[in-house]
C-alpha cells in the first residue's frame, strides 16, 4: 500500500550491491541529469557549503552563530526522509528544533512519529449538513501554520446551486450570509488517493504515500517543479511563491516533520489529514471545528469506526472515480 520501499540499496555507485543506503550527497549526485545541470548543482552546493564553513570557522563568530552554521551544514546535506533510519529522522527533527530556538529564542516541538499498525485513514463529508460556514478552513490555516500573507488554504468550500454539481460554476470565494437559499456546499482538499498520480510524477521522490494512507511531502527535498500540482485531478496541492508569513504568537508549536512544520519558500504544500494530530489519535482540526458535524474521519480498517458505518449504511460517492485514483474521501447525504 505504501511506496516507501523504493530504496536505493547502494553505497552511492548504484551497482555495488553492498546494501547500504546513500546519504544526501549520493542522492544528489546520482540523480539523472545532464552535464550542464550537474555542474550548476555542484557549484551552487559548494558555494553554499563554503559560506557555511567560513562562517562557522570564523574566530570572531559567536558560539551560537557557529552552532547555527554547523546545523545548517548538516541539514543541507541530509538525505531523503524516506531513506533515513529512525535515528536519522530523530536527528533531523532535533536539528530543526534547535535551529528554530536559535533563530527565534523560542522552543518548538517537531515530531517524527511514524504510522500506527493496522491504521488506514479515510474521510467522509456529509453534504446535507455543511452550511458553508468555513470554520474548517480557518481551523486548518491556524493548525497547519499556513501563510497569512497569501491567504493560502488547503480546504476549499464550493457553493453550488441546487440541482447541479458543476465545480466550474461553483463559487469558492463568497462573502455573503450562509447558507444561501437555493444552494448547497461541498468541501475539497487533498483526497489522499490510494493510487496518487502526484507521487508518480515527482522527479525527486519528495512526495509519497505512507502506510496509513497519508500522502506526504518532504519539504526539504521538494524542488518546486510543481509536476505534482499539475498531476492532481482534484486541485489538492498548493505552491508557496514566498516564504510563509505566520505571526510569532500564532505559530502552532505542535508540529510534525511531514506536516505543519514551518516551510521555506518555493515548495509544495497540502492537507496531511493533520498528521501531527491524527497520529496522536486525534481528529484533524477541520473535523473538530465543524459546527454541524459534516466531517467524519477515522480508521478504514476498524469495522467499529464511524467512517466504516457511513460507508456501509449510506449511499456514498467519490469525485472522478473513473480515473482510478481511489481517493480515500467520500461524500454522502442524509
């Protein structure tokens, strides 16, 4: 079910068969490229590295500056998260926590918690109950440290006229009292497909599906090519054109490496089923914030879960089922 088993079992050469996994440098150098791009990549990396070394070795630099540059150096050359050992994952989150503390004089907590056994997450949306209030959208923005400057939103609420379901004609940015007479509402976000086309097109394997069904992104490995954005048939991905702006007092310090940690400029973002919450046994923020109970989240492998009851007892449907993406997001009506 998950595609994290795509390991490069070599010591960097790709054919020695020693069984060791490549580090960040090996992964960087072994990807397919032409000579011009290879030289460009090497030059940029060496210049950045030289700057970090010079700063960290300067006799006039403070201890905190030296520590910061050393941590940045280690982060720059770390490997892809999928290929890290548990110790390496723990090491990278500790570095990120320490860098945040050095930069902001404030502590944050970043989790590397993996998927639970016998868990496959799914989502159901009750069209009959949604009233278009957008409490879910606001809760998602706050929980997931989304950019306030660009008003980035992972969730979209679509206002449809009764009797039709045409997303091209639906209103997504309405500024009137809701629910509007003669209309109904549907929410969309990342559907965490069982066969996600976004994963297949990523040239650097920066996005993949975890064992619990959550499609994730390694922000530090993403190169911002936006292939995944183009491949998604549900408009579930967002690209940040600038460094996300989150007021210091509004930063959610309960973070996950693959979820709501603070992002850099020029990477893809999207719904992660609030991985920092769901892997702790909690509902996503949108589910808790919904005032009408239109959103249902749970374990598809648990026959006693509410979502399994919905799938067994309601007439459900999914968007664009003919594409074979198998989204784990269903709609139903009372």
